[in-house]
């Protein structure tokens, strides 16, 4: 049994806040008995032609619009799905010389991949501040796959950014009907209730999100923020502290805890948290780069 590869490269732009252009190298790996110059049962020229054709279509493009967020894993899955008829053992992707990822057919859910790819593209659009385009993409996904909980959850976020709170609530609820274990949808539901002013439902949704995602600093900090909205500052400070334990570089959590401490009359602690938040922001270590994550 031998392993042989066919490789090539293309250059493409990618990124959200900072757009850059890199060279990506793709290698299709095959395994089998050697026959002539390649693996038995595979015509060497066919994978070479198909790989070159696919890379040519990506050369010079904005990669995130093709594969979603341009991680090496996403690129690898895109090539694996597009060239699955060649039956490669794996696809390896290098970004530059050091960063690489290898993906295998077992990593690919073939039937749902097209919808999943649209989800990734929609998420990329949303990250780049294009919620209307993301929502249109998700409308198409859901017209084909109406039981896709992740699509409803992400479309709810699009509605939120477009100010359509009732539509956002409805989509988060739809997501949870399909998948009651989707913790992110509970967190998003809590955020929507935060804006619509339903304090009881807000706390309940964030609490469920924490049950399902006990390591989510966002879920804890958002519930802390919700507690502040209804004047429960001690519980708020506890939740902000838990968020900071989970993510010590979460600047907004320090700012939120500072407000809770100030409301409790703990001025020295409040001032210390303000200084820490500013320090993280200035150093560039802030996990969420100053964007409030709710």
C-alpha cells in the first residue's frame, strides 16, 4: 500500500477586518497499490486536470465568499466535496509554509454539506457587516432544508442586526423547537428578550444557555448584564466574575463588572476593573476587540 499526492497552488484574498492575500497549496492524497506511476485504478491525468480547474476558478478571488470563513479546514472540505468523485484519501491545505490542515472523507457530511456551506458563507457576510445579504442566503438555505436549526439561529441574528426583533425571536424559537440542545440559540434568545424588555424570559433563556454551555464566557457575561438591567447587582457581579475566569482577556466583562461593583458601592474594585478593561483594549489582547457580544 502506497500513498501518492497531486498538488498545486492558488493565490486569493481573505479575511474580515483585515483583508490580505496569501498563497494556498492544495494536495490531494491517494492510497492504494502502485500501478505504473500512480495508484491502481486511478488515471493520474484526471485528478490533475480537475484540481487545476478548481484552483483556477479560485485564483484571485475573495475566498470567504467561496468557502465561508477561509480557514484551512473550510478550504479543505470545499476541495474534498468538489472533488469527491476522485475518491482522494484526504486533502491537505497549506497557508504559506507553516499553517496546514488535513481533512478526510469522514469529516464530510456529504448530503448536508451544500446547506452547511451556505451557512458558513452567511456567517462570513454577517461578520463583515452585511446582515441583509446573510439573511437572503439563509432564506435560500431554509427553502431547501426547512429543518436546519443552525440556519434559523443564524437568521435570527441577521434579523437582530436589522432591528427586526419579533422576527429574531421567532427564528430563535424555531431553532430550539428543532434542536432543544442548541445552547447558542438560547443565548441569542436571551439577547433578543434583553432588547424587548422581557426580564423574566431573558434570565430564563440565559440560564438555559449556561446549562448547555457551562464554559461560555459570553453566556455568563450576558446573564450578568441582564441581572444588572433588573437591579440584581450581586448576582450580576458573580456572573461577570465567572465570565472573566473563563476568559481573562474579555474586556467587556471587566467593564460590566465595574458597573455592578459601582452600583454596590465597591468603588475601588470598580475602578480597578475599568483600568483592566482599558489595558486589554490598548494592548490588543481584548478577545472581542471592544465589540459588545450580545
